[in-house]
């Protein structure tokens, strides 16, 4: 089994949101907020001046449930606790199993920010995902990330296997997104690096050695999910 061996400690996390699934249309992840470690604790901010935030609002984004989007743009009281409620408490008997699902060692001693960064703190149906800000963090490192758009590709799910090596291929001539990075297996493209990670992965491919393999396949028959284990050195 893949295992994350080089733990990183991010100082900032990004909050992404995408609208709920309604049919087979394509969805976009939008950057709507950030969680930052500061001298006296943690602060959460809505990024209201970003174009991405405006597009999210157009698609129905109403704010993160714990922080009223109409009252303030920045919250300090309970900022970290609100997001930690999305992951199991460390004292739970099955916490080790939770760590294993995210390829984290059972001796995980990282901060709460690191735990959110590695797990994404996703819950079914609400569209939120936490992504670490990796700017300035140098390899070696390992990450698990979902392949975006697998269900829109032509490669059947039964032709790929857990452990299979894949290649990450930038598509600078992609007319929709010149930062796109395709995920290629022996049978063709199975999707793309998800939008929150595309700039980071492009930088890795330019500067470092990057290896990727299929870490797990789950989800529902009509919406299978494929995850990659990426090793950067």
C-alpha cells in the first residue's frame, strides 16, 4: 500500500466549492476561501474579491455553514474547529483506519491543519474540499488526489487497476484550460489533475521528478472515482 512518508506542515489551506451534482454536466471547483495560521491562532477568510468567488455565487454558493457570508468576510473565533468537525476525532477507535484510507501513517503527529490538508475534509454532497497551499514547500513529498473528469472519458473502468503507473502530461495547447494536465494510462486519457492542483503539478513537472500511480478506485457505478498517489522528489 502507498504511504505518505514526508509530512508537510502547510501554513495556509484553500477552501474550494463546487455545485451539487445534477445530471452528467461538467462542474468546476471554485476557490472561495482560505484558512491561515496566524500568530494567535487560525483565521478563515472568504475571498470575495476573487473572480472565482463571484462565479461560485452565480452557481449558488451560499457560504460555508459555520460562517455567515453576509455578516463578515473574516472569522477568527472557532475558525479551525469548524473545519475539524468534518474529520473524525483523533481519540476515536477507528481513527487509525481513517488515516490509512488517506495513506497517512498510524503514528501521524501532524497538526490539525496538516490533517485537513491531507484528507480534504470532504463530506458527501456539500461540495466543499480543502486543499493545501504548497507554494514554497519543497519536495520530497507525497499526495493523494482525485482524477477530475474520469466519467467524461472513454476509458472503461475495468481497463485500469490499482497500482498501475500513469503519466502526467501538460496540455499547454488545451483551448479550454492551457494549464490542464492530463492523466494518461496505457489505454488513453482517464481525466485530468483537478483544478486546485493544476498550477502546482505543472511546476512539479517542470522542476522535479514526479511519479504517479492509481491509488484506489471507488465511488458509485454511475460515477466512479479514481485517485492517484503522487510522489515528488
